[in-house]
């Protein structure tokens, strides 16, 4: 018998409760004065997140609960972005698999309560190549474009 499983009374294989840990992470976005902003907690580089618990009715309700608890801010529309479950994403113990589910949440900035625990950061601080308000962003011309051209040129040599 596989040491990672045990048998139930009916003979079906059951997974041990500590074999997987599910984390829920939110990228909460609002628009303020025509500029997209991202809600962060603690430090400017931390997104609201928390573990999915058995008492959560669904993944989305768990996410909403964690965001409201950490930021005091209710979410509007949410959409799942990506699920990470690579074997190398190890939890606190070697036998634990970490599954991270990320969501995009849209909201209104003015609905947020003022809190020292959270703050709004410019979307463009994280994605400067997206900022076309004043023409083509320099990072596209100076860094990304030359590297893409170099990469594309190397593809023909393969």
C-alpha cells in the first residue's frame, strides 16, 4: 500500500488531510483618477491571501473572507487567474503539496476603509510596460524590445 494513502472502511483510498495545502491569493484592482491600482497588505509587495479552510463554503467565499479580514474591504467581481501546484512548491513539511490559487478581483477604491494594514499601489509600479498614457513606455523600447528581437533571432538558428 502506498504510504501516502490510507483505506477507509468502505475500502476506498483517502488522502491524508496534511498532504495538500491550498492558499488563496487576490490581486485586488481598482481605478482611481484613470490609473489602475492594486490593493496590498503589510508591505507594498504583499497581496491579500490566506489558506482555504474546510469551513469555507467555496474557494471564492474563502477568498472574500480573507480579503475582508485583512483589508476591511469587500470585493466585487472576482475571476480565477491561475493555479500553481508544481511539485517544487513545498509546504512546511516535505510531504505537503502546496496549491496556490490566484484571483483577480475588481472593486471601487472609495469603498475601502482607511487602514494602516493595507494600501493602494500603482499598477504601473508592477507592470511598467503597460503604461501607455504618455506614449510607448521606455522599458519596452530600451529593455524588452531588444531582448525579444535577440530571442527571436536565436529561434531561427535552432
